[in-house]
């Protein structure tokens, strides 16, 4: 029997394999199961019962590691073998699940949510915890996108969702996509770059790229959402002031079972004709509906720089 388990980073592989592949050698000797890593996947090959047992233990360890747990090498070995590593004898070791639960929690990139710096940001974080759909509107630099992506990364690592879907409208603000060089993916990449930047800040670029390659993270233009049903996902619609009313309705009706969604944007910076922004329309229509939270940011919530805060205040509601 062979089972493959996706690994999100080289660090996960190193933790599981142990110093000088010590854990792999112990597992191979005890269970006659071969551990190997290829193409970002951990491969387990051996008897059916042994592979199933070890797969469950590996999944428990990976979930704990991604949730911020920190293990000593001997604890990893104990959890895999179900014995005391030093003795390597049956019956003396701890329950592997107890080892996972007892491990201490460390602070790593992407763990938890950033600390709120303003009352509006704290309200936003609370809404992200308590609602299936959250709208956040306000000027640039208030943390709308960054906090939403951080919440999405935490939900993925905690196992609350199976993937992240990040999307933006590709509105041509005076330019035309057809004149940009490259294929379709290269043409739309500049529109999606802010979402990649947020991911890279919260994860390492390598981890973000690997999760994208494994389809755990999808970044795509809003138009690509049509006709889909998004289940078990954390979905973020960024720059939603540039979504039309029809696009906004299309997006909101894509949300399926066990899915959470965040819609962010700055109504004052829409590139659409006045009165056509789907963000403002949706916030008016859905006000007070159960499961829907809304927060508005202002110039005093800008954290990007003092200069940006002053610029936002100078422009007011224009």
C-alpha cells in the first residue's frame, strides 16, 4: 500500500524525518514502512495496516505543527512510533495523541491573527471570528486585506477550511489588458499582486507557493468565479468597490457549505461609474442580516504611515 501526504514546506519534512533521517530509520525498522519525500509529498509504502496507522499519526503531527506546536525530536519519534524513543520498546511509550496535545505552542509566521491597533480593527477581528460573511470598507492602509488573509491562513492551518480563495475584479482603470505583454496569467497577475504580497508577509514565499501548487490556495480574477460553488473554503473578495452589482450578487451566491467570506474595499476609490459599485449596494441590502458582519474604517485607522493618514483625511469622501 502507498499513501501520499502533502507537505507545505521543507521544514515540515525535516521535522518529520528527524536529525540525519533518524525517525525514518526507526519507523522503517519498527513497521517495515518506507518513508520518502518527493515533489512536496511524503510517501509511505508498506503493509495496509501499518501505513494506515502511520498516516494517521503523521496527519496528527502535521496538524499540530501547522497550528503552532513545537516538538523536540524525541517527541516526534515517540508520536510516530508510539513508544519511548530512547528505549524503543512496545508498551513503555506515551499515546501519540497525548504527545501532540502536550507539545508547547510556538510563535511562527502565520500563527494566529495580528494584534488590533485601533478599535475598528478589533471589531473587525471579532466579526471575522463570529460571522460567515464580513464586509469591511474604508481607505487604504487600514489592514482590511491583511487581517482578512491572516484570518484565512489561520482557518486553513486549524483545519476549519480546506482551501483559500482570493479574488479581485480586474477592472481596467484607463489601460487595456490586451496591450499588456504575456499570456492571460501574466496579464492579470498585476491585479492580484497585493494578495500575493499579503500571503508572502504572513507565510514564507516558499510556503505560499507550495500551498498554491497544491491547490490549497487559489488566486484568481472575480470573473473566474462564475458558475462555481465554493465549499469548505475561506473566500476573500478584495477591491470590491470595483465589482458591479451583478458581479457582487454572482460572488455572494457562489458561497457553499462550511464556507466563510470576507469582502473588502474602499468605496471612495471605485473605478466604476457613480452608483454602480456592488460593494456599497451589498452593504445597504444586507445590513442587519443574520451571519453578516460589517465594519467601516476611517482615516484614524490608517496604519500604513502618518503621511497616508493625512492624505486620506485631505481627500475626505471624494
